[in-house]
C-alpha cells in the first residue's frame, strides 16, 4: 500500500529537501460494462482504495522534473516542449500538462515524485489514476480562475491516452478515477455523461481480485487489438446506419447479418448483450439481488471470451475455478488480454476460494496468484 511517508521520503531525497503538496487518485474496478464506453453505452465502475499518490511543488523554472519511485526513473523536459519525454510513464504526465495548457493554465516548472499500488496490467487502470492524479494536482496549483471542472479533468485524461499514447480508450476509467465515492458505484451513460451513484453495500459479500500475472499493455501490441475491436464496432454501426452500437438492437443486427464480417458480427453480439446486462445489474443492485449480479457477471465473461475474444487461457481457468468454488459471479475485468478477474464471493466462501484458486493456479501455470480485496474508495483529491 502506497503511503504519504513513502512518497515524501523519495521526494525530499530527489528534490532539495523542500516539501510539496500531496495528491492522490484511484484506479477503478468495473462491476459490469466492458467495451461499452466507446460504443456510447452504459458502464458501472467504482473507484478503488488503490491508486497513484504524488508529491509536487513548483520549482520556479521552466523545467519539469519527474521521478517515478516505482520505476526508479527520472525524466526532465521543458514546459514548452512540443515532443515531450520518450518514457511512456512520463508521457501520461506530459499529455495532461499540455492539455491543461490548452485550457489556459499558465503552468510553470515543477518537481514531482509519485508511486502507486494499482498493479500494472491488472485491468484496474493505473494509467487513468496517473492522469487524474496529475490533472487534479496541476489544476489545484495553476488553475485558479480557469474554471476547470471534474469532467474537464476526466476528458483531459482520455485525450492524453488518445493523442499522446495512441490508445483510443473510452471515458470510463478517467471518469471513475475523478468522480469516485467511497461505498458507491456509478452508472454512467457514456453518451450523455449523465450518471447516478448506486450504493454498493456488500455486507454479506466480498469483492476479490485475482491477478493472473499476465500483463497487458494497451499502448503496445494489445493496443492494436483493442483498437481493432473498436474498429469492428464502428464498422457494424455504419452498416446498421446508427451512430454507435448503443442505438442498435438484435433485430437490426440480424437483418444485416449477411453484410457483416462474421468476426465483426460476433463482437457486435457481445456489445448489444452487454448493454442489456448493465441495466439488469443496476436494477439488481438497487433491489439487493446479488445472485442476479453474479449471474450477469458470468454471462459477461462468456461473451468477452467467446465473442469479443479478449480473454486468455489463464483468465478462463480462473473463471472455471470460481464456478467450482461457490463464487456468485466472476469475469475478466478491464480491456482484456490478461490482468484480473473480479469475483463476487459470499463471505463464508472467501477463504476457501482464495486458497483453492492459489493452489490450482500454481499447480497449472507454475505462477503465483495474487488475491486481494477490492474496496470502493474516493476519487482524485488533495491530501491535507
């Protein structure tokens, strides 16, 4: 768990001993609604009590000096730089800074050190946490009178992914990291940006994450696969004559089946099904019906694995283990190609499931399985 003391000790060591301000932003989980955000559909994320923490202080120059505690890497660049740094972790911060400058912020040079406890590649969006943390921090330090809203910060994070990292993501990750509230998930309409907080009171259940250790990197090989699936959705939308698959239904899809590539067709089937599952899960949560929530989670995984084809052998194995160990609901979480499963487990089965999953995973893949609880936390903030 990243702590203020840990971040501060490195900041003081690397930047002349003077203190700065501390900021934090969370990663996120998503109960259901994968690959629906860029189709203008609905998602149901929540911020988690894992994220990025930074200490930052203006340095009176035109130079940005960054230190990644976790990578043990230091980067410097001018605030006027057009190209920016080459290190991918630093490009997230550079992109956020540049987009805030476009909004009129007179950003001066600053020193910053940061660390995180969102497992990279786990599907919990460490990148959105990084963007939101620095977006909130820079706006707090340099944005007085500029009227930068929380939605601006979320959209700046998304633009950073698109224009500085080549990752055409939707808005869900950045939204959750900025708007999160402890003990609540959020039903977000990705088209209208309207959202509602839904209490996530799991007194009899625990959310467990099982990290497969299979890392994905959407900014590289899997980024191409992600963008390819987005292109599939856009292709089908054009054939159906709608803006996005949000506006389509199964009858429309079936009527045009002969005109659609079979792979694109399967992907559209998944998206339309997921659109309906998100609504069903929101209704179930309001009714306290966690059995329905779990059933829909399993259905989502089946679609992601068979139709959208973003799972992998290790993740499918973990979902099978969940079914055999009385887990109410389980699915791959995040964009896919590795990372974590999210598991809705009755408290009485938590210990046995965790132990069995670790043992079976180690036996089959000769790899340690990390199992940890996901608690719903707050969004981007300054830590006083």
